[in-house]
């Protein structure tokens, strides 16, 4: 991360930490679909669980003493801060359909979907195994292989593999629930896509 990007990330985290101090924890837990036990939020994140302590704002992974990456601290805090309780829409949309996505769309393709396509090529079976390893729920309505993931309690995501044929290349798509904008900024949603892409590729090589 370059110097300016690091400064911006540090500032975003500091702002989120400051805003977290003023929340009403039980109301936030209700809106975000998380549990709050009086001292910490318990947040399922894909196949992992993170704890956000309040009023001491600290983010840790359950059962893991390693430091949480800063981008993930920011995403988890933003999720708690932005959650407004809107129901999951049960409608899939592409990243480009999110508000302001044009600012981050090229980066999303370069860092999320393209790396997935390079990693899996024509290997639909490897894609299935990776999706299962990440706890994905198989989807049968579209694609040659597709999985639904609960990125966060109110943010389902889908990852779909279309195997190429007759001169048509394979393609991969990462989709978001249409209500996702009620829970995270569009830039943060791009980070979820990159995280999912990285996790799928890591599962393939495991």
C-alpha cells in the first residue's frame, strides 16, 4: 500500500472507530443481524467469525490471535455503522449496478473477476470444490457452477462460473444482493468481491 493510500486507510479507520463510540449497540445489532452480548458484536464473515468490542473498539477474529487486516477492520466497522435493517432483497445485481460503481468498476474487474477466471480457466470441478471448501451454498438456477455466500449477515453474494464452449470463452461473475447498498459503501463492497476472489483461489491451491 502506497503512502497516500495508507494515510487514507488510517483516516478511514480512525473515523469509523470514532463513530462507533456513539452508537446504540443493541439497536445496531438488530439492524445488522449480529449478536451483541454487552461487550462485543459477533459478526459472521463468510466462513469465519469476527468480534468487535464495544465500547472499547477492537476487532479480533474468533479463535485467531493474528492481527486483523486493516481493510477488514474498516469493512466490519462500516457494516455496523451503515446497517439500516432493510431486508435482503433476494435479487442479484452486478457490481456495476451499485451506486457510484463506475469509480471502482475497472478495479473490481482487474482484482476480483479476472483473477478468478485466470485461476480456474475451464476447470468447473475445481471451482465447485473451492466453493464448497468456503462453505458456499450451491445454486442451480444459472451457470455451470454457482455458489451463494453469506459475506455478512445481511449481504449475500453469488459467484458463478460459465464454462466456455464453441469458441465462447469461460466467464466468471460475482453478484451482490440488491439491498447491499444499505449495509456497505460501494467501495467496501468491491473489497468483499476481492476477498471472495482471493479466498476461492486460495481454496483451489489448498
